[in-house]
């Protein structure tokens, strides 16, 4: 009898994805392309409208530490399916939401968990690289760590995705994302691959991404 779950079963890792996005950012910083004190606008397409407060603009560091002042979800975003809330979000939706958002406080003054902010970072890093988020992640983090069964949308043929369920036992559909916005929570990974990622975070699996992973564990905010 075939077991429903095995070493090739992938699970949605949800917001653990954000730590991978932070590692991609840390690589940009290590190469001297940006700093945490740079405005997030530096990574966004020219002309992108980014909210400010009293003349102070949101920095890259504030985005990645959830102190940007951006809300958890844009006020004007109303997904067609709350069970798959980001499936239909487009690049235009993201940029329009960013332009329409008004900050209610100084960036950096308060911590507030924000999926919106991390979607902005995911999009910004992908656009800066000229590749979609999944390709960027695979080249910079997954391949170096040997995570060959981890993916966003392009599932390896030998991998099967676990079926999720709601508390009442109803089957739940997986969450889908725009190719450049998946860095907020779109990664699927097998258990063996997550052990490889854990080893990378602990510094016991050496690779090109290891210094960036170490950098993500440094405290850079105290709000």
C-alpha cells in the first residue's frame, strides 16, 4: 500500500518563505547593491509611488523588519476568494495599492507584521534580478543548499503536494501567487529539503548562501 506521505511529499511552508526572501536580500547587501538604510524605492521600478510620512520614506530595513508602517493587507484589496487571497493579485494591483496607501506613523517607529510589505520586497527583488522569484530563489538558495524538491509553481515530477484541510476536515486548496510575489508565503518543500534548509540556517551545511543566511539572524531593529 502506498503511503500518502513520503520523502517526496511537499508541504506549504507558509511564512517560513519570508526568511528565504530575507536571505536573498542579504545577498544583495553583501554584494554592495543596496543597504538596509536605502529607500525601498531603490529596488522598485522607476516612477513607483511609495508612501511616506512627514517626508520620511520607507527603507529596505523597515520592510524586512516589519516596521515600515505598511498594513498587513492593503485596505483597498478585496480578493475574489478569501481561501486563496493572492491568486488574482497582479503587478498593477500591487503598485496601485502601494500608491494608494497612506502611512499613519513614522516608518520605523512601530512593529506591525505585514504580508503587504513582504510582497513588496519579493516583487522588488525579483524585478531587480530580471528573473521571477522562483528562478531567483532556485539559483541563489535552493540549488546551493541541495533543496532540489522545493518549488513555488514548477513542481518537480517526482514530488507530490500534501492535501491540506480546514479545521472541520474540508479539503483546502493551496495558495497561489503572482510569480514575483511568492516570497511572502508561496514556497512548497519536502521534509528532507527543510532539514537541509535548517542545516543552512544553523551553519552546518556550507554553501554560497550560508553567509547570507547568517546575516538574516543579526538583530537590526529594536522596536
